[in-house]
C-alpha cells in the first residue's frame, strides 16, 4: 500500500514504537518516527539485517520485485 505522507502522519501519529512482536523500524539507525522509504538499500537492509518473520520477508521481497506495478 502507498500512503501519502500527511495521511500516514495523521493516521499513525499515536502508534507505539515497540510491542510484544518487536519494534518499528525507522528510516535510518537511531532515526525518529515510524516508516521507511521504499528504496533498494532499505529493503536490502531489512531483508539482510533485521529479524523478520519468514512471511514478512517474503512479502517485502515480492513487493520490491513488483514495485513497478505497486507504485505505477
């Protein structure tokens, strides 16, 4: 899903940064706020270095492979 920045900020402003399932990943190490740019370097960082469930990793990988359709 693609969400406009101002809508995202409004909808998710009260979101917690950590719960029993893990932590929200910020755009860069030590960054504040939630969310992350959908770039190859961020996708690679998540897939290679972050603890993701297998299903989450598969969805992220497929989203990157098909980004032209998603963002087009």
